[in-house]
C-alpha cells in the first residue's frame, strides 16, 4: 500500500514530511511526500518558512497521483492559502480512490512560530478542507483557533469538536488536555466521545503531532475502524517515545525518529 504526506519540510528531520515518511515505513507502508512549505529550523531555533513553489507543487501532485496507487493522504502544515487551494483541488479530484485522509492542522511550530499565513487560511480550511476529511487532529490551541472557542473544560472540548464535525469532518481527535497527572486525547464522532489518557513523559519531543497523525493514517488504510485506528496510533507512538527517551539528540527539543 502506498500513502502520501503533504506537509512542511523541516530540514532537521524532526517534524513534517520527513517524519511522516519515516512513520509510514516503520508501520510497513510504502510512502512518499511533497513539501507544502520549506521551513528553516533545527532543534534549537525556528527562523521562518516560505511556501513551496506553486507550479512545482501542482506538477508533483499530478505526477504522483497519475503514476502511483495512492490509498491515503496525511496533511500537515500547509502554510499559504494558494498552496491549500491546489491541495484541495487534487484532493477533490482523487478523493474517491482514497481510503482515508487525515489532517493535522499544524498552526504553530514547537518553537512557537506561526505556521499559517492569515485568517483567510483558517476560513479556507473550514470551508474547503474539512468536508474532505476523515480525521482532523488539532491540539487545544489549534482547535481553539479554528473554531474561535476558548477551551478550558471538557464541555468546551465537546462544543469545539461538535463545531468541527459540523463543518463536515467525520472524526475529530483533540490532543493534549491535561487532567491530574495525565494527558488526554479525546476522540469524537457524531455518536461518540472517548478520552484516552497517558502519563506525561519527561522529555519535550518535536514532531509527536506529525507522528501521531501519520500513524493514524497508516492504521486507517490498513483497515482498522476509526476508534481502533486512533487507539492503535496513540499506543504505538507512546511505546516508541518511551524507548526513544534514553539519549536525546540536538538542542532544546528532542528528535525521536
Ligand atoms: N510540521 C513542521 C514543518 C514543523 O515545523 C512543525 C513544528 O515545528 C510541526 C509540523 C509540528 O510539530 P509537532 O508534531 O511537534 O506539533
């Protein structure tokens, strides 16, 4: 099976398209990736990003989709409206052949830099991208930015997820809700709300959102139903991170893949 990541390029390999392809490979899938944006960062500083060349992006999508049997797409940082418009065009064109589409709306870098161009970008995501998705996997900050709702309580989480589902996305996972000494990710569909908690790990990792969403896509295309795929992705990542926390590489934030 072949899957595709459309996400930002982080030259350190800690997040974005490079991490996604490593996850596909670890989970036994073949995969490719097309960068949506080029970031300048390492594990200590984030300097900035530029959108990918639009003609290159269009042609790369055309070449991959016309040549390979793409069965799933993971979308990460998109950055600019023009890139998102092209991505949506190709997603609509090939949606029927895709078993799953997962979007991790990366809106801020781990080192705190904004990764989207404007308010208009958020409107486009809601109007054009959400109706094409099986899953969106925002953290609290991203979910709040996309819906304009403050998230403090579990009720707020539920209202936020409901809004995202109303835009047409089939399932929502909101990540990173802290309760006592555990971090919870909440799975929502029209019928269900299921929290899954794990103990916080001691190191701050880079790229965990990317790895979670690409493993979720991998389990979905392998045929697991939505909630099982979510649970499997979360457990797989947690075990992988626990193994990785032995010897950190780099500066402020840890690479684990
Ligand atoms: N994608 C890119 C290109 C990034 O630069 C970042 C963070 O800096 C992310 C994704 C998000 O990383 P995380 O998975 O840690 O949220």
